[in-house]
C-alpha cells in the first residue's frame, strides 16, 4: 500500500502531537505514527513539569492529567542537614505540576486528531524512503502490514532513541558525559511532603540527581539519573537508587507499583536538527534541558514551531535544508539555545563538585532569605559565608 | 552481546546511546548488530536494568 500526506510525524509523544496539531490546524494533510499500541504508555518520565510555557502552546492544565500541584522545590546537599527552598515563582516557574504522562500524551494526541491529523498506533517506522538521496517518506509497519507513506515533510519526534535523525544522517550523536541513565520507582506508603518536589545532589547520583516528585500524600515518583561517564558497571544506576532508598527510612518502607527507565541527553543544541524535507523535535533533537533533564516543555515548543514551519515550507514549495534551517531551526535556537548552553555549563560545573563543597554551598545559600534567584544573589550569599568557594564559580557569571 | 529479556524494559536507553547505531528495538524485541558493534560498552553501562552483558566487558 502507498499513502500520500503533506506531513508525516514519527512518534506521538508531546513533540509529535504538537507538530501534528499545528500542521493540521493550517489545513495540511497530516499523519502521525506511533510504534506503541497505547500512546503515552509505558511512561518514560519523572512527570514533573513547570507552568510558565503552557500558554506558548495553548495548553490549559486539565484535571485528567494534573496529578498534583506543588508549591516549590527543595534542593538537598549530600549531608541533608539543610536545604534550599525555591518557591514556584522564584524558581522562574521551573516547578509546578506533577502530571500523569500517559494521560497527558493521549490528551495532546487527541488535540492533534481534533485538528484533523490522522493517527496510526502500533505502527513503527522501520526505515526512511529516499529519492535522489533525499528523504521522501517512511516505511511503516502498520499493525503488521508494511506500507509506504510519502510526505513532503517528515518530522522526527521519536525521542531519545532517535532513529529518524540517524537514518536521515543528521548528526545527533551524544557523548557519554552528556547522557544520563535514569530509573524511577512509583512508590506508595512513603513519608513525603506533598507540596514540594525534592532534589538530592552529590555522590548519591554522580553527574545527576535523585528526585522525589509527589503524586499524592504518601505517593511519589522516586527516581535517579546518573551520567553515563560516571557509570562503570552493569546495573549500577539501579544500585545507586536502591542504596539511596535504603538510607531513607521514610522511603524504604514504601512499595513500588511501577518501574520506569530511560535515558536523557544533557548536551548543547546539536549543530543541525534539520535536513532536506526533515525536521527533528524534542528529545530526538536533543532539546532536553541539560540541568533539569526536563524534556516536555521544549518538545512541545519545538513541536509547534516545526508544525508551523511545515506549513510555511509547503506553502512556499521549498522544503530544502537551508529553508528549514531558516524557518524552524533558527527559531528553536532563538528560543532555547542561550538558556540551554548556560545550563549545560552549570551542569558541567555541578558534576565535578565534591560532596563537601556542595554541603557548604547549600548551607550558605539556605541561610539567606532569597528574594530572587539570580546568579548574583546566590554568589553574594556564598561570598559572605565561604569566600574561598566563589572562585570556583566566577566563570559561570 | 547478550540481552536478558527478563530484565529489559524496552526503554531505548541503549538505542539512543549507541554511537554507531547498531541496536534496534521494537516493543518486544531488541537486536544488537554484532558486526557493527565497536564494543564501547555504552549500552551495558547505560542500561538502567542491567539487562545487557558481554563476555569482553569486565
């Protein structure tokens, strides 16, 4: 069988659904394919999102996917003697909701469908179709039947695994220091504060952190990310999480009702995220925030930009790499690159600090009343208590 | 290379980490192309479930 569409979106996560939604809204004939039978499931996510970006993609929080709303975040140093408390507004709305990702993803796919996009589930892309060395479609195993889908624009929204980018020869290779291996338990019967997302730094999670994202009064996602260059043995990341839980009686008594695994990239934006007829969005374009590991917001934002760029390119009858760079990639960079790069540097810095230094830093920062989170206010606080530490951070300013 | 499917969670961490793109995965299957594999060990170390092993990896 042979199908023809204006736009083929591969992957029905948040990035794919947003791309399909905005392309379809412009009147394009859109198909989104998803390899899984059940969009959004199994979950591969810590499920914490911020609020600030939701209006940018015309999203209103819905009771069906908001599991819990938090007041702020707490950052614990290795000795856990004190912590930094960031309220949601001071943290630049970096914290906000704990969501049900499976419901969220289905909600977004439904938005795309209602704009007129076709959706095929249990339909993995198995290869790209090339003509004159340019991608013109993809071969899809549609519920067992192999079919060819031709499209003017192909959007790779296939997540960290990112086959579309690799097949299309877009270099999105990530170094081991910029890959974080993650495992998370959804736990019940634990002692937590429902109003805060908690982060634990230091040697409990080298090059990453442990998170406790509350989903209810005694229920949370308890997870860990460890940088790949810090992992030496097989199964080590799971051991780090199990050891952390073992040391915390309030968590240890809980029961695990789900194990979630995955990996995230924490690299700067790649050299290129487009080629002729192809755009990459979200995790596939390595747009995950290098310091938080959060990918949903950037996936949605880049998805919208790609959907709208698809319309612009098709309308202009120009789907060349150069034009897609201009109308899509450039906009992604304008929107995300500055913060992305700054957070990448901050991550590199944080990942080499000793437990002792982290203890001092958090102690210094937690002892002052923070009216705003700026690099300067943080440095002033540290300068006051541990002047010798400031030297280590001067280059971050 | 061996993949223990009783441990594998089909999350794709290994697929995205492989520098030579020699790991393929669908919902129920994971295949490593030993001919392209460079034995870097990324997949073994990145696997959150510890499901991948090889005799050359200590």
